[in-house]
C-alpha cells in the first residue's frame, strides 16, 4: 500500500522544499526529487559499461538502499509466452496439462498468481480458452500483445483482464531499433496504454532492457507518467522491470543501471510505484537470474516472472521451481505450495514432451540428489542428511540416491534399485542380502575388473537388472537415463 505521510513544506509552501514523515520507516524523509524526461538527439549507450568488445563492467557509487520486502510476494509464469520462444511450440494438450500442474504447485493461496499466454494463432486461443474453462482462480490468465487496437479488441473479446504491452526503455531500442527519440517513444507508449485503459483492461508495461536504460532520464519520468495515467482512469498500471540481457547485479553499492536494488528502490521511491504493481523479469546470461529475482523481492517488488525449468530466449528465464524454493526459504513456509508437483513437472517435460533436462539441474534433473563419490555414498546410506540438501523425498517426492561404482557394495546396489522401484510405484523393497542383488553386483564388478574407472549409468544398471531379474523389467526400462 502507498505510504500515508505528514507533509512539511518550506515557508513559501514550495513543493520542492517538501519533506514527509514516512509511516513505513518512521522517519522524516526528503521528497524533493521530481525527475523530468531528458530527451536527446543521440542515444546514450553506457559505453563505459557496455563496450561490446569487452565483458560488461560493473560500476559502484557506494550508495545503499534499504531492504523493503513487501507484505505479500508471488510468482508469475511466462512458460507459454517467453518460454515458447526458445523451443518447439507446445501442443494444446501440453499447455493444458502444464497449466493444471502450475495450479497444483501454486496451492490454494495462489503463490503462482498469473500465467501469460500468446493470443495470435488459433492454437494459442484454443489453449487459452481450455485453460480458462478449468475455472481456476490461480493462476490468472494474462496475455501479451502488440501495440495495435485490433489486438486490444482481441484481448477484450477473450475476457482477459490484464495484458502485457512492450515499452522498450533503453536507448539501444528507442534510438537504434525504433528510430525514435525518448520524447517520441514516451508519447507513443502513453498513447498505447491509454487505448488499453479505455478498453477497461489492466496494462502491464514491459520495461524492456531496463539494465541499459537511463534510469533518471527516462525510466522514472515514464513510470511516473504511467502511474498518474492509471490514477486518472482508476485502473492501476503494472510495471514489469525486464532485465532483458541478464546484466542486473545485486552487489552492495553497485551503481545504476545495473543495480537490481537500485532499480526497485527507485521505481518505488521516486516514481511512486506500489510494490503490488511491480514485477521483475530476468534472464540468465550471466548466471544471476535466481539471485536477481530474489533480490527484487527483498527490495520491494511483489512479483517475479518465471518459466518452468527456466526455458526462454538465449540462456533462459528464471526457473519457476527455483523461486518456489526461494519463497519457502525467505518466508519460512510453503504457504500451501505443493512442492512434489515440481517432480511431476520435470517428468512430464521428459516423458510427455521429450525435453532433455540436463541431469544435474537443481530439483528436476535426474542426478540432482544423487551422490557419486564412494565415501559420500557410504555416508548417505548411514544418514542421508549428511549429503542431501534437505528431505527431498518428503518435499519433492524424490528420495536421495547413490551412483554405483566399484566401491558401492551390496548396500549401494540395493539402495539404487529400491529408489527406482519406489519412484515407479512398484511396492517392492529388496534386501541387500537378496541373492539376485549379489548377481547384479557380479556384473558390475566385472566391468571394473576389466579396467573401467567411471560410475555406472542408470541405463547400464537397468540392463543388468533386466538380465538378472526379468520379472522386474517393467520397473527398469531401457530408456532410463
């Protein structure tokens, strides 16, 4: 909620001499910053940071802003929009199935609050309609459109209440891509948003490339104008801060335009954007996507925009399953999220969609909780808490497992087999003293007697099990990773 404040003015009543008592910090704060659009004839490209022929530089101004976690935080999804731009399109049935899983994962409190859809093709609209027909409150279905009246009317006809509108904000896009000045771009964008508001639709403005934009010369004045426009129409305008190239950093004292805390603080403090109207959308070009999203939460953005498994353009978006874990970590509660659904989603991508998940991917990769080192495997079998990050069986429906090598022993082989039997609902548990376990181990030992020095793959081990225990073959398919 916006802060209620007692205002103090100078003797002449000058607005620029105003200070306010903030009920959120219980301090008298200066409120004299009213940034105006700074138009230019030529683009400002931050060449001191982005020289293109060098790794992008991080500059520091040693300014620190306060942590400002909102009362409520949530996750939004872009799997069916940005996610689909990086892979073969989903089928309608796949979209519906994944949407159901998003609903299940988000739980009754709707921690996964929204899911974003394309609306252009007949297939897009069929998938959207089938998902709407499910009648879920969460995730709410939203859209992304081009800046045309025809698209606005299409969104309205589909009964969608919120839509994304692209409003690129760096000079790279304004000058070099669109051939406009800042003033021309701002005028164009405000005109488009007015049309959306006149349709009675909530606009979500995608501030593309915000980490290369002139924050005080364009971003803040434009965000302020959007806020006032929303107040005029009685429909709040949401802002999605898009770290399109993954340049955002979280280092204390880092300077704009790369500082994630600075961007979030500035939009709230200088443009007056309420936390509930502020959302972060990042990419993973520099391996910072999860940390940047969590930092956006910490400094005041209520929403973080993600995709399942992090699929998305180039290096991908923020993995939605990672932010479910971050939510639980920061809040100390799952708030009704059904985390084992993450395992269901991973298996659906592999088995139904044919998507190849790298085996070491956290939470969804085949090997994410598999211990490989022999001495570690021994410790895991004695007490899995020694080498497992948390109770993965309870929280994700994924029991801890071990990789098999020359030093695994009968207990290791039995643990590996029982883990796979449990995963496939066999209702069978083998004892390490079972003679069939010993026969499987004999085949494993022969591999290492012949000079092998690498761990056994699941596929190889499954072949050994099928050979020795054919009655269990259905639980050890030759498609095992």
